[in-house]
C-alpha cells in the first residue's frame, strides 16, 4: 500500500514536472506591416493586407548619422525617432530606435516607456539619466550616469 502511494506521488510529480516545461508560443504571423491608413485602432497598428506589403515597408533611409538641430526648442535636444509609424515593418516587433542630440545642458523631458526596454549609447560626452520609481525611499535609481569611454 505504501509503495503504491509512493508510486502515485512519483507519477504526480512527473506530471507536474512535465507541465513546467514550456516555451514561447509560436508567432501567429511572420510579420505585421503597419497599416497606417486603417481607421481601426487596436493596441498598436493593424496589419496591412499581405498583398499590399512592399519592400519599402522594411527600409528607411534615415539620417541617424547626422546631428540634428538642437537650437529650435527650449529643452535644446532633438529626438529622431524610428518606430512603426516611420518604418511599418517594425509593427508588433516591439522595436524602435532613436537618436537624441543634446546641446550642452540639453534635456529630454520626463517621459515613460510602458512595457518597453531602453538601452542608451552615449557617443560623445556625458549624460545624466534618472529613473523615477514609485518607492520614494529608493535612492538607488535616482541618478545614473551614462558616459562615452
Ligand atoms: C530637429 O532638427 C531638424 C533639422 O536638423 C529640424 O528640422 C527639426 O525641426 C528639429 N526638431 C526639433 C523638435 O527641434
């Protein structure tokens, strides 16, 4: 009796362990080129009809290598953003990229990136980056310095 209970426990444990082996679900589509003209608004942009997808949906000749004018606004910075609105092939991939030019003491006003990750690369100079957390005692994230080496 005791051995059959033990066997039952092993079987149950094996079944539970099998359930823990998981992977990301298969993507439902290869790509979802943004249909910027669609009146439908979902969480993001709806997919263009696959018959209307063109090579240009995946190509953008952006001038990310050129500094932008930082004298035209009060914060003296200039953001060149590449996202699904500018490069429709990025839609639903969770990828965007930006070049930010700062004049000395220039700023990028506080903003949020819901459900996104941000990676900064400083090419020249130093950049002070702050995180505001919901915990006021969390001073660890108050100031982070990104620097070009
Ligand atoms: C950024 O710079 C470009 C030209 O370098 C200019 O056309 C654009 O208006 C600037 N944007 C801002 C927000 O200052």
